[in-house]
C-alpha cells in the first residue's frame, strides 16, 4: 500500500467499526466544539438544539448518505468520483476537492493554537493563559503560531502517510473513544460547578444546563426562526464534514458488505452527541463563572472565555483545562487528517501518484500556505469587508470562501445531480446492495430533490449578503 500499485488495489477500512470511528472523527472537530455552543446560546438554547437534531436526521442524513454512497460506488476520491457518476459533472468533483485544499492550511493554524494552549495548561500556566490579551499577543507574535502550526501539521501528516488501515483507522479507533470519555467527563463536571459573583449572585452549572436545554420560544419571530434555521444548516455543514470530499473519500474505502445505513446512523449519532455534550461542557461553565453574555463566537470562546473559566475554578482548573485542550486536540487532529486524506486520495486517483508522493506534495503546500495564514495576524495583517457583513483577515477570508460559498454550492449541485439527473435510485441501490433496508427512502428522495436545494440556495443568498 502506498506504492504505485495503489491504483490496482485500493486500501479499505478493515470493518465498519474502523469506518464509523474514522468518519465520526472527521465529523467531530473544532466546528462542534467552538461553534455549536455559541450558536445554541445565541439562538435560545433548546430551540436551536431541537431544530438542529431534526435537521441532522433529515438534511444531514441525506447529504451524508449521498456522499458515502458515491464514494463506495465509484471507489474513488472526490476529484474523480463525480465524473464517474455522470461525465458532465467532473467539474463538481474538482470543486469538492478544492474545499479541503482551502481548509487544510487554516485548520492546521487553529490546530496549532489548540496545541499552544494545551502546552500552557500542561505546564501549569493557567492564569497566564487566562490573562487579558494573552491570545492576541500569541497570534500576533511572528514565530510562535508558525511553530505550533508546523507541529500540528506534522501530526496530521504522520497519520496520513501511514495510510488507511495503519494510519487513519488505527488512530481513530484509539482517539475517538478517549475523546468521547473526556467530553462526557468534563460535561458532568461542568454541572457540579457553582460560583458567587461580586454582586452576591450565585449561579450554578445546573442553571446553565437548563438555559442550554430548555427551548425558549419567548419573543421568537418568524424572521428570528428563519435565521436560527440558517444557523443550524450552516452548523450542520461544519459538523458532519459534507461537501468537502471527505465522506466521498472515506466511503471509497468501505467494503461492499458493510451495512451503510447502520454505519451512517452511528456516525450521525456520535457527531450529534459530541456537539450536544460540547454545549453541556461549555455553556454551564461559562454561565456559572461569567454569565451567558460572555459567550463569544469562535476563537474568542475557546481561547479567551474558557481559559478564564478554568482559572476561576482554582486549583482543579488547570487539570480540567489540560483535559479540555487534550480533547480538543484529538478532535482537531482526527478532522484535519480527514481533510488532508481527501486531497491525497484525489491525487492518487487522478494522477496515479503514490501515497507518499501525494502526501508529501500536500504537506509542502499546507506548510507554505499555513505560514501565510499565521502571518495574516502580524506581518501580512489587513482587514477586508466580506459580503455577509463580517470583516476578516486571511484566515476569515479562506473560511468564508470554503464554508459559506463553495460547500453550499457543492451540496446544491450534488442535489441536482442525484435528485434530478441520475435519480435518487442510484444512491438507494448502492446503500441497499448488501440486502439491508433503506429506512427513510421517501424522505431521502423529497429532501434531495426539493427541500435541500431550496435551503442551500437560501444559504448562498445569505452568504452573498443578498438576504
């Protein structure tokens, strides 16, 4: 494996457990941990969760099933798979393959930030990491972010170089169960917290949990619900790794006798469970020590608010913080491995390169662009107004192009291809070829033909600032 004969004998996962762990590892990444809790807090807690779970079981399930089935049917990575489904859609494969190319360098940059914080907590520098300006001074310094990005990229590359069975499958089987145990442990600990602020108000983790889980429909307008729906759809993209060629790639390594339906249900379950537990870990803790107003989005939550929360816990905070950042590191590595594998597998299929050569080219590319992304906060700093109303630097622009435009576009064209041109039967036949049942067949057909395209089109309008 990994030699030029890879084109004759394609690697595969040894069984469904390896596939589910690898795919769930890909799906469970930074998106679950730093976006989901913030969006839940912003959108009335339980209401958002309720909508998200329904979307995961319908919209998410449809996209996930489609991509895994395309991968297994064609036995190809994203770059060549779509062209085999319909030769006029080869361009869609290229577009799906470009998404991980855009994501990998900035994902490794953020992965480097996570490693830096893990190191700070492991060396007992909890109050330093919680200090005002610590995060800003770290990302704006010239060399430190680059060094941590290189270490994170090295970890990712190591797993991808090792191949499917010995690398991705083996690491996922070890890291995913540990990750889930850590998430459950920290979530339960969050519920036991209580703190009294300067005004003498005592808040507890259980009160935070109630705010997180109980739907609050008060003051919910039609427009408000619509925006919540779009937030939830956007989060699903982030969360289940669709429209970036990853699930096509992993699907191509699945054996024909694997029960796809069962595996897909398990991937969805793990992914949604970790997203919900991430909220349970973070929202009660932030609420107890800082009130919900300090729930900031993205990096601010993980690198500014949470270190302050761990610091406020006293002695045990350093230990909990170290466990937390260890868990985030596992989530980030399993995801960046899948992003890199989607690029590598595309190159192996299209140009018949060996795994070693494809992975070397990909690593060199990620290193160069990753350095540029890191320097985007100091030497190459500029601000650019994006069409969706936000202002960004290099990292934000790459994130916007990949997540807000390219991914919904890939999903929309995939829905047109499967729903209207080659027909849903193509996917249904692939899923049921081992004799298993396709439980949500009519729902699948309705979503891929009508519901998903409408939602995706609206999402694109929003991204271009037209809504």
